C-alpha cells in the first residue's frame, strides 16, 4: 500500500468521535426547535435516521477496535456519511434545504484522515449525490418528501444552486489536500528531527563514557604493553611464548586504537581552520591504507581526487580520519573486490561536495536507520564508531551527510561542506 493511502488509527478514532458530535448536535437542535415551536410537527424519519446513524457509529467503533483494514473502514465511513447526509437533505426540503452544508464534514474528514485524493473523491461523490437528488426532485423522478416541499423553481436558479454547491465542495477538497500534505510533511520533518536528536544524545552520552573509559584503561594498558615489550626483549622465550607475547601486544594495540576513537568523542571539537588541500589528504590516506594492508588489490579506485584542487580551511587530522573511516567501510563492503569512486565536486555555490561510492553489498533498512548511532555496526567484529566519528566531525564543520544505498548494488556517501575563510580574512 502506498504511503499516501495509509491511515492513522488515531485519525479514524477522531473521525468517529466527530461524527458522534455532529449527530448529537443535530439531535439536540431538533429537540430545541420542537420545544420552542409548539406548532411544528415532529419529523419521525429524521429521528430514525439519527438513531440509525448512532447504530452504524457503534458498528464502526467495533471495527476500529478490531484494528484491521483501517483504510477500507475510512472509505466506507465516508461513503455512508454522504448517503446519510443526502437522506437528511431529502427529508428536510431537497433543494430548499439548508442542510447540504453537512456534505463538507465528510469531505474534510476524508482529506485529513485518509489523503488529499480521498478528499477529492468525497467531493465528487457529494456532487453526484446532491446533483441527482436535486435534479430528480425538480424533474419529478423523485417524489417530494412532503407536499410543502414541492416548490417549483426555475431551471436557472436550480443550476446556480448546484454549481455553487459543487464549487464549495471542490474548494474545500483542494484546501484539505493542501493542508493534509503540509501536515504529512511536518510529521515527517518531526520524525527526522526526533531521530537526529536521538543520535546527538547518544553521541553526547558516548563522549561522557569515553572520557571515563580512557581515564580508567589507557594508562594501565600502556604499562602492560610496555612491560610485555621489555620482557620480550630480555627473556629467552620459546617460539610459542614469543607468539603469545606478540598476540598480547597486538591486542593491546587494538584496544588502544579503540580508546583513541573513544577520545574523539570525549575531546572538545577542534574547529581549527588552517589552509589544507582535501584531495591531497585523501590521496595520503589511501597510501597509508595501502601500506598497512587495509586496502587490498581487489578494489579498483576511480574518481577525480588525484586531479582536483579543493582548497579548504580546517583540521587535516580530522579529515584524514573522515576519509579513513569511509574508505575502510567501503572496502569491508566489498570483500570480493569492486570499484571505489572518490570524487570532489566544487567548489561551487560557496560549498564543496565529496562523494565516496562503492559497489559493495549495500545497506539494509536497519543499517540505514542506525548508521550514525554509536556502537552499531553492520560488519562482523565492527565497533560501530567509524560513521559516528565521521558524523561528529562533519557536524562540527556545519556540513551534512547524504547516504544512498541499495542492497547488492552499493552505497554512496556524499558530504557537503560550506567553504571556510581563514581567521582574520
């Protein structure tokens, strides 16, 4: 089912409650008229319609509690209400009735509860029902409900009444369509803002935890690593013992690297704006990754990064970290090899754009949802900090990150940064 055709259960409940409010208002109004005008005759069919509408409202409440096929329920309720209103208009005088304004309520409800398209459908059905009723009574195809309702009017005045009613129906439908679209966009923006706030809160909490972890672990870990290196040099060790010490040193280095990543959250943002060349930093990062064996020969690197000249003002170490994490993620996504595209677009319109695209396995919906959350990783043995660090650094530079990904086809990460000027410029 398309997103615009979905319906919120809470809106269906509100629709039922509003219907009860309108029915109760009509019933109370009828009682007031009856009591204030002793000469007025009671209108039993009117009360029968009201009681029948209450009965159907109870049925609709039962369907609401059932909670299935809400979209079908909403359309059925709108159609039922339009037929009910047509009956009210008929028994209250036909074309001379003032009750045809009630058609507006289902039109408004359809536009707000279901979609703008449903509002137009309700307006169309209202126009058809009202037009058939008025024309049928005027030309004698439908008998008048009461003799006093048989008031002949000219065809011109009849058409004017019909066209005015139709115009009002479709104007209200258009307004509701616009309002419903605006509300839908606002709700989506609020969801994005809530998600953004949640990510920032988790980043902040990670920073506090990182500071504590670094303080409690870093110094003892350095002492352990240093002691093992001394023992390895001074003791006569067997090959097996030497291998075990190498494992201790290697794992200590891995834990130390994790602590360094934690510290990136704990340390205040370093917004140092010195002249740097981003393509040069990227090329240097690639050489380091190749030298350390992180970038295997199965990955083909393309793009304009070697021929681009993108001057920028920032911290070279921070952007080296950004490129390091993005490229490592791309390589992990292509264990069997693939193509890695690194492009610089700009500078233009006072901003630059950096694109890192791979042909790897892509991201699942869950991965996309939690991509920038700390400690969430889509890779085996991943620590879930790489993209969180990237996000934090780009936020520090007032930039934004756009991620597009498709399973088994690859992922594209586009970073947009505003151009900076040197201090004192």
